[in-house]
């Protein structure tokens, strides 16, 4: 029962988390961005199917229950680290990313401290929305990185290939060339808005877990 399909999907998602960072070691951008987006998207889909199949086929196990939140957190944390690094340390991204990372560490430590009573911190519907919001935002941010890098690379090639031609027609301003197809600026703004929403939901779920655990924190060890 340990090696049923739901558990295999969960383990694959767990392995995909570091794979997102490894892609940037073996592929040049923007291919690394596109591959990371594809890998992250596929892994995010398994988050729905493993739980659905486990319940539908009555194959729920303690291993799956343990690995599922770990895989989700690993995916979110590693993806945020990669995106933050390749975005030029955008402060509008660092702030919500910090809130998300703080909450994940806090809740994990809270569960560890509670030990046998950690079962009271069961995953809520709001927590599921939080995870969905996080993964949607991260996918959009990966898309924005790929689009923006493609635009910059295309602009650089146009500078080199068409510099003489532009000079002959009296301008060297490459911005007059329509590169809107590759512009990730708008997509990046959408991704930032989504990650702020995800950060808000993340903090709300963290407070909800802390509130539920509070009565047990005052007991003598």
C-alpha cells in the first residue's frame, strides 16, 4: 500500500522541488524558465490528483499524509528562492515571499512542538486555497521571467543585427520595434498581485493554526 499511485505522485512532486533549481544549472535562459514552469505546473497538478485518488481509491496512508505537506512546502520555498534570485531581488516580491517562508517555518515548528497533539492542526479549506494561490502565483511569475528574458534577448539581438539599418533611417532607438509579444512586464505585475494575495492567505492560515494551538502552549511540559 505504501507504493500506490497517490504516494508515487507525492514522491515525484517532492523530487520535482529541487529539480526546479537544478534546471537553471543545466539549461540557459529562457529555456530554463520554460522548463521550470512546465515542471512546476505538472508537479502542482499532482497535488490535486494524489489526494483525490487516495480518497477515491481508499488508499490513504500515513506516509502520504506526511509527505504531502512537505512536498508542497518544498516546491513553494525552492521556487520562491529561484524566482527571487533571478528577478533581481525585487522588493515587491521579497516582502510577500518572506511572509510565506516565515509562516511555513513557524507552522512546521508549531507542529513539531505539539507532537502527539499536532493532529488538531488539520489542513483547512482556507489552507487549501492558500496552497492553490501560492502555486498559481509562482507559475505566473515563472512565465513572466521567461517572457521578460526572451524580450531582453530579442532586444539585444536586434541591437546587434539592425544597428546599421536603424542608423541609416535616422534612429538607433530599438524601443520603437514592437516587442510586446515577449514583454513580461504586465505578466510580472499580475504575478506580484497574486503572490501578495497568497501571502495574505498564508498569514491568515498561520494565525488560525496558532490560535488553535494556543490552549496547548500554556500547559506544563
